[in-house]
């Protein structure tokens, strides 16, 4: 059994070999705490692991680019994962809390890669090995690493839904202009991010959810769509489909977590007929950031952009339905914060 912080009691009701696992926790001060991060070079020192531990999260979520492999050499990729697995600090995190995650392009194996990547089946196996996913887990047989897990507490449930934005993603449209942007949106209706099977799965996950909070993890940003790099905004119809599904599912208190960008920011949108705003909390990166960042358009941004190395923290108050979202830097310093009541 995994060692947990002393104020968590694991009753372990895990249906381990299926997607949709469940674990039960007791709460401290009515809070369920989640830590997450992305963009982590295994060959660079991560100074944040001790700060993650200080906050006593129940869960650590890898948000993508968990290693930087970018290779079709499986032995090299395996070595990269092992280097990360045995890194000082991370070993303590893996012992102290539940660890889950999805991938992005650099741990997928191909920069900006999608469905065309020839090595995706083999790279999926190595990714699941890194997360210690059991051999009889459904992800060992399915295409893609998408998965969900529900954490039950006396004050309500937290459901974490991990999306795979790589395995099925259609080709991007290159931008041929001179504005420095790499990609432009596909024509409306052309292409997919999640693919048919994953969309059907996500629909069931949201419609069947009775959770107090539903956390959707996407390796790439959902809301920020003007920067010209990878984003859900390159597939506008997929964004509309996601918002439509969130509304029709009646899932409660949906929050989006994302990474990829080497900056951290909060984005927020109000959707008609939805009683609360959708927040996209981007946390990136853990070992390196876009230090030369000088600004970019994001019509949904709330507050300022953080370019320091950081991880994301969510303190979910299960009793009062309040969330405190924080960007935490070295020395456990709060670099930015957004509070949201529901």
C-alpha cells in the first residue's frame, strides 16, 4: 500500500484493473489538495519536490512533458524514464501520495506529434510502466493513456479525468505568415483532438459523474488560443464540443488543468446556461520556463503570467465548495493565486 501523509487514511476501494478507479480518503480541514505540474527535464534538477511535499497533497498529477525524450529509440526513452523515477525528491513524492498523469509531445516521443507517430504504442507502454500502472489495467490494452479516478470523502467526491491529446490528434495547419506563429486554426469541422473513442468515453465519464468537483487534465491549453502554438483553439469545433458536453452532462464544478507552454497562467470563460465560469489553470514548467517571455494575447487571461519555475496547487474545500488555486515556486512561495467559489 502507498504511504500517505499522516492526516490521510486510505481505505483503498480501488477497482485497480479498470478505468474509473475509486479511492476513499479522510479530509484535513475539509480540504482535498491536488498538486500538478508539467515540462520536467529529467536531466535537470527539480527544486520543487520538497515544496510539493510541504503542502501534503493527496495526489500528484503529471500534466505532460514529464520527461524530454523526443526519440524513437525505446532504450533511450526507457533510460530517461528511469532517470526521472529515481531522482531525489521525486522518489519521496511517489511514496507520499498517489501519482497519476497524462503525457504531452516530448514524452510521447515526437515534438508536436499526433496520430501519425509510428512509435506511439511502444511509447505508451513505457509511459504506463513509469506510472506503475498494473499489467491488467485497461490502459494496457486500449489505444491512448486517457483514464479517470474518483476520490471519495465524507464531504463529497473529486473526480480526476485525464485526457490524451496526442494519440488520436489530427494534423495541425501550419501558419505560413510572418507573425511568428507556428500554427493556425484548422477549418471548422476538420480534424480531432480526442478521436471518436475517447470522446465517447469522456461523455460517459462526465454524464455518470456524481462528484462534487470534476477536474479535467489536458496537456495543452483549452482556452488560450491566440499564441500560435499547440492549443485546443487549433480545432475550434472541438472546443465547442467540449463546452457543449460540459453543459449537457450537468457535471458539477468542472475545472481544467493544462501545461505545455513553459509559462503559468489562469484563463477563464463564462459559458451560457452554465452557473459557474470554466477556469483553465496552466502550470508549466517544473525545471525550465520561457524566461524570454515578453507577452502574448490571451483574451481569457485572469491576472498576470508567471514565468518562474512552479507547480500548481488546488485546495478544494469539499464542504464550502470553494477552491484556492495557487502557483507555487521554490521556497514554497505563492507566485499567483485565484480563488473561486461555486
